[in-house]
C-alpha cells in the first residue's frame, strides 16, 4: 500500500517476490504463469515456483514436469517445482558445507522421516529455498513468483516458521527462519496476490482471509485478481445484441445474468477492500475467456496483463 | 449420462466417498447427496471438510466431531429420513485419539501439553483424510445410519491413505523410532554426554541442522506418543476393510475444465490402481442443457465484435464437450462407470432451500 494511485500490475512489477494464493479453482497457476511470462517479455529475469505433487505451471509453459530443477522456459523465464526433500539436501550440503556428512549420513527414507517428524521443517525448507531463489541465486532473478497452495494451506505455510521458533528449534534453522521472515515481511520487496472469482462464496472466503493474513503473517497484500470476469463492456455489447437475435435470446440472457453477478460482486469487493484500507486500483480483472489454451502464449499474457 | 440411477445406487450403499480437486463443488455435492438420501427416508451421517462457511452456518453444521442433527424443512421428507453432520476438525480428533490410546491420563496430558504438540499433531495426524477415516469408523460403529457420506479434502496429497490407512504419516518408518530416536532419547535422559547409539552420526548431523534441543524435544515426544501410534495401527486395519467393501461407493467430482479434469484423471487412476472401484463421475458446473443446444449450432464470429462473450461461451461449450468425452473415454473401459452432469447454478448455494433446489436439479 505504498502508493495509493498505482495499479496492482504496477505494484507487482516492482516486487522481488510475489506470493500467489486463493481458493481452489480460482486460477492461481494461470495468474502465476501468465504474469511471469508477461514480466519476462518486459525484460525481467523471472522464476516461477510451484511446490506440488502434480505440476501445473510447467504444463502451462508447455513443458514436461520439471521437478526440483530450475528449468528454462524461454529467455528470461524459468520454472521449478520445489520438493522439500531436495531442499533439505541442498541446505545441508550448500549452506552447512556438510556434503560429506550428507553422503555418509542422510539417506532418502531417513530424510523423509525427519521432514515428517520435525514440525515445521519441511515448510522452513520450502520457504528457505524461495529465499535462496530471491537473494542468493546467481545470476540473480529480478522477480520470483510463487504459485502457492490454496488459502488454508498457504496460511499454514506462512505461519509455520514462527511457530517452529517457539518449539525450540535452534542452530542454523533459526537464521533460516529469520532471514525468510525479513524478506517476506519487507513490503518493498514482497507481496501477496489473491486470486478469486466473481462468485459470492468464493469472494467472501477470500475476503475473510485478508485480515488473518495481514495480522498473523505481517506480509503485505498487494491486491486481488478476479478471474472469469464479465465487465460493463460485455454488458453494453449484450444489450446491443438483443435486437434481431431471437434464437440466441436465452444465451444472451444467461450472459447478462453473468454480468450482473460479476459487477455486483465486484462492487462488494471494492467496498470491502476500501474498508480494509486498500485502494480500488488494487483489483485486477481477467475476463472470462471461455477456454484457456493449454500453453500460455505471449499474446495471451499481454491480453491478461496489459493495462 | 444416467438419469434416475443415483438414488437407487445411494440406497444400495452403506458408505459413499466423494473425491475431487479443490473448487469443483465436492463439498456441496456431498451435502446434496446426503439430502437426496434423507429425502427418500434414509438416516444419513455426513462427514464434511471445511464446507463454505455460509453454507455451514445456514445448515447449522458446526465445527466439531460430534454429529449434529441438521433441521430439515421439506414437506416431501419421507419416513424417518434425517441427516446428522459433523465437520472434521483435525486437532480435535487428534486430541481424542491421544486420550483414547495413551496408556494413562497423565501421559495423555503430557503429550497434549508438550511444546511441540500443536505443531506436531498436524504432522502426526497426517493428511486430513486419515482423520476423516478415523471418524468414519466411529460413525459406522455407532450403528445409527443407513448411509454415511464422506467428503474428503481436496486432492493434493491424493490417496496415499487409501493404500496405507494403517500407517500414520509422519512416522513412515517405525524403525526410525526404535533404532534411532528411542536410544537417543534414553541416552540424553541419562545425561550421557555422547550419544552412544548406532545412529550417532545421523543424530549428530541432524542436530547440526535443527539444534540439539529441538531434536531432544522431538525424541521425547515420539517416545510419549508411541502407544497412541500403536492404537492408530489397529484402527487402520478396520478402516481398510470398510473402504474395500462393496457397500462402499466412490464418486469423483470434477468440473468439465482441463485443470480439474487433469486432477480427476489423476485421482481416478490412483483409485483404480489401489484396487478400489470408481463408481461415478459427477461433472459439476456444466453449461445448462438448454444453452448447449443453442450453442451447438452457433457460428462463431457471426455476431461481430459485440458477439465476443457469445463466442467465448461457444468456446467454453466446445472445450467442455471435449473434456467430458475425453474423461469418460479414459474410464469407460470399466463398463459399469456411471456419470452425470450437473448444471451450474445461477444463485450461490448457501441455504437449505438452495440445497433442495440443487438436489432436485440432477440425478
């Protein structure tokens, strides 16, 4: 919320780290991948991160699953699917200089057991790896975009490290947690974007998370992206179509109803955000496209994000 | 797609499990399936994960593992039909398990008061699915219901629990407990300076990462919780037996969109690979039938610029057709697969009336 007049896209463009979340099915991966593509076309060196069992970002970039390896999509654009298990390995070897220890001591199953048994360890590893991508990778990324899990899991992920500190974890992990915290809570560098739909239940749950996130994580929320949106332009066009298109009347009515809902949810969103202290410019809408191509093209990225 | 088949099928089952990706309407479908069965006179138990808050409030489903009667207002409600619903609360259930299986109440108290209990119980409890199954078992044993409907959490951790419901995630290798942590714990309790176990290097290495104090805490906790874990193992056997019976049915919920369909494909294949039977695919949020007919013969771009949203709707229709038929082809090798499509609703489903309307609209 540094500049009341800047749009969401403007705000995002200046960030080092963008964390994306939203309810299931709201288009998080689409937002992450398309914005990454858009920024890369603007000359930024971008890494898009996901951390999941079934990769979606790599698919949207037209790649086979990439796994835990920074994979080039195009000039300036990379993606990776971070696996906590490999983070731990990297951490022990790279940060602690304990390569020999790792070879001799840590084996696959054991690592998994520890990651499972030690509360917060896997989350800390994931967040630490994101930190690494932002601050320690050479050559440096201008922007890192994290296609995060759905709202509930996202919230747990972000609050885990602080909880972990309170359980007595010490040594190098404290430093890890602290530097992650410093980066994430630095609103000049890091911000959260929430994806939503113009649907009542989806929007209300999204809005409920905003104060929670602000309070418990202290990470700045940059704004909301509303997907599958119908606009006033659509409304005007539909009005003009009413004449002479009798057979299509049910379709036109249906779409007009969609517009009504979209616009009324949008208004409610604006009111809520204003009450929470956000500028209205922090809402970005993405139109209902009917269908998304399997792979995000440059044209599509521009259509979604050009202002 | 099959009409009029859903209700008889529900009436032939004791347990129905709904699976699907996030955002496809799985929870709403679970509630609706329960309503349909209750309307026809069944005594239904409903176990739900995180229903939309408004829906929960409207139906009086509160957070808590004890099933609560949902007040139903439908003049066509037959016979003794009712629904008792509970929402799965991971922490609450784990607390119960601790009290149930700990050797005595002091140990139970120690566990719950332990500094890492809060953080660890989410890991120890494993995926929410596991807890759902434990509660399912409770509901079955209560013998109150003709049908139990289980709404599972969204798919990310898939169906590991189905293959190994007797394994408590977080302690994948019980051996870790025995040959590594226990001796470590005993040694540190005895105040021995060096750790005198075979796992010395490992624990030493781990301590370099987490610090020794944290490691000791975890070890202590694991030792305390050993008997609770053993109790879980026993429940697991029973749960597996319930899941594999013919009287347990599986419904995959999806929307006719590529990303949800990919998740559905993944879940469906896993289900089959694990030896379970995929009974239904629900295609939720479909374009309404009457519009599909019109769009079928619509010529894209024929309306000029003003027709953009119509063109896009047409594109959506085409894409949905393809996704649906691809998904069905994939699973229709099994001739007994059933499917139905559910039209998207205009109004949000956030009240009892809305659920009744929704229930009437399909099946």
